C-alpha cells in the first residue's frame, strides 16, 4: 500500500466509526404540539355587576341619563362599595313603573339583584 493512501484510509475508518456514535449522542427528540397558554383572566379587582342586571334593556331613552342596564350596574357598584347603603337607596334611580309583560319593575329587580349579590359575597 502506498504511504499517502494509508492516512486517508485511517481517517475514513475513524469517520465511519464516529457517525453512529454521534447519532446516539445527538440531541434527544421530544415531539411536542403547539404550546397553549391560557388567556389571562380579569383583574382581581374586577366585579361582574352586570351579571345581576342581565334582563335590563341596553337601549338609550331620550332625555334619561344612561340606559336601565348602566343605571343598574352603577347601583350594584354603589351597594358593593358602601355596605351601609341599603338596596332601596342604591336602586332609587331606576323606575318604579311596571312594564306590561316584564316581571316586576326595574327598581324591584335591581333591589333583588343587590340582595343576591350580597348573599353571594357572604
């Protein structure tokens, strides 16, 4: 064998021996799907006052400040903020007129919602 061919054969043999060893010692394969991170929830100070005012209209009436829904939500927030405030005083901005086909008046439903909210909080 020629002397210049011998080192080339040794290098080739070592390369062939190292290829399987490199494949075994290579990075491990961990298949993963797309990562899911849940969306952050509402802030800790957030309240769901509108939950107790769900049946109220969100239509604006000309000449009346706010909608019945927004006035109910404001009443809920006031009743929650001031524990000494009665439900009747908190909901006094809402109408006492009975609407045909609706269960109770806006005022009575608001008072009921404040009572329910306070019961849930306790």
